[in-house]
């Protein structure tokens, strides 16, 4: 059984989606949950009682100072889940928008690095501190029209591996999660948008994705959350520097 009693966890992008599901799984295991997300997202989130809410845009110029103040106010941090990220529109290489490129890297990569930097001293003082970075199957494979997203997730995987070596000397574990297509409203919305632009219908696209998995279904937010809880727990005390796919056996 996963036991995180007495542990404090900070989840970026924890107001909704995968971050919210991960927070629920960690809370069920006994952790105290702190959520960092955009102000508008937190205003609409209706977080569970007892969860801390910290409005912050990790791409703001003053984000490092603000995050430092947030962390200093906790009185200790055991688990960091660097989940905040952005999925940009699919574009072919010749159509890349370099302003969009910089903005997405600013959150998906620089934001993760910022969280690691600020959290590292606190995790080093914890007993078995753990950082979990949200990568993707696009961290080790590529798909057409996804150069920007793929590049950011490759970078996150590199951060996880390098940070595991740096922070391992202080007893801190650093791992990455690599979700595949996850059955969420966000995924359905992206497929619907592509269908409206002439792509396959929602039903046919989901059927095609499901047909590529060993389990005959898409992975769910709960699947990702349970994997996150395991990697953040003492049950994974000997595991660091890995990237764990959660994709229902995607071929």
C-alpha cells in the first residue's frame, strides 16, 4: 500500500486535468497537497478542502522570486510534481511559429527547470525527497506535425536524467512520466478541432488510437495518477532517472 502520510506535495498545473488527478491520488495516500496554477484556473477549480492554492504563471518575469516565497512558506517539501505544460497546435516544420516556439519552451521546459531549481534545496532536506517531471511518449518518439511539442518533451526527459544525477548525491530521486494518448476532455477537444479542419472524426480517431494499444483501451487520468503516486512513494525508493511510459501498451 502506498503511504504518503506526513508528506507535502507541490503539483504545478494541479488545478485540472492530469495534475488534479495526481493530486487526488497523492491525497488519498495521505499527502498534503499544494497546487500551483494560473490564477484564472485556480479561481474556477474548486479544489478539495485542505488543498493549498498558489496562483502563479511560471513564465512571468518574477516567477522565480514568487515560487521561492511559496516554497519557503511551506515549512518543508517532500514531493514535487512538475506537471504544468502546454500542448501547442500541430504544425508542419515550414509552418512553425517561432514566437509560439519560445512561449511553449518557456513553460514546458524553462518552467520545469525553474521548479527543479527552486525546489531542490527543500527536497534535499526532506527524507527521501522526490521530483516527478511530466514528459510524454513524445519525449522518446516523434509524430508528424508535432515538432515543437516533441522537442519540449525530449528536453524534459534530458532534464530528468541530468537532475537525477545532480540531486541523487543529496538523496533526492528524479523521474519522469510519459503518458501516451490519455482519454480526457482535452484530448477529445483536440481531435474534434482537427476533425473540423478536415481530419478524421472523433469516433474514428479514438478507435484508431485504441486499436494501437496492447490493452485495447486508452490509458486514463487515473492510470497516470497511480503511476505518479508510486514513483513519489517510498515503494520506489531505489528508482531514479527513469522515464515510465503510461500508455496502455501503445505499439
